[in-house]
C-alpha cells in the first residue's frame, strides 16, 4: 500500500523553527516529484513548495520564500520541509504529495501552529 506519513508539526512561537518530514512507502519515491501543501483554518489548500525527483530543482510560494527549504533523501524515501522564522500566518495543516504523470498520492497532514 502507498503511504505518505507526515510528522514534525507542533506548537511554536513566532520566529521559531520546525522541520517536517514525510516518510514514503509503497511506490518508487525517487521517480516522483514531491510537494508540500498546507491548509489554514477556514481557507482552501495552498501550495507551499515542490522539489523534482532529481532532488535539485525546487520552487517556493512567495509567502515562504527565504524562510522554508524543501529537500529530499531518495535513499531514505523521505521528504523534508525546514521552516524557519515561522509566522502566525503559517499556522495550517501541512500535507505532502507525490506526483508523476500517472499517479497522485496524498498523506495525512501534520498540524503546525505558530502562536
């Protein structure tokens, strides 16, 4: 079975840092582009960042650029999101997402609260 298990969320004060992880299993992680998205209370989903299967090409939403860093370890089938200088508006449930031309997998989210 395909699984994407996000972890690392929690409560942090503004200006603090958290590192999210997403452990993947059940598919060939290294061949998928990976995404982090988030959904704040009462709002729709928002794309945060993505990283291509090569582990080099990455892109960020303007709202997190310069504060968040996406990375991946293809040997350990794990995706990361380093979040620094957290702001109250970063409060959301964060989801990891795996995509290729044929498949689109989602995991359960991890809640991050900056307050």
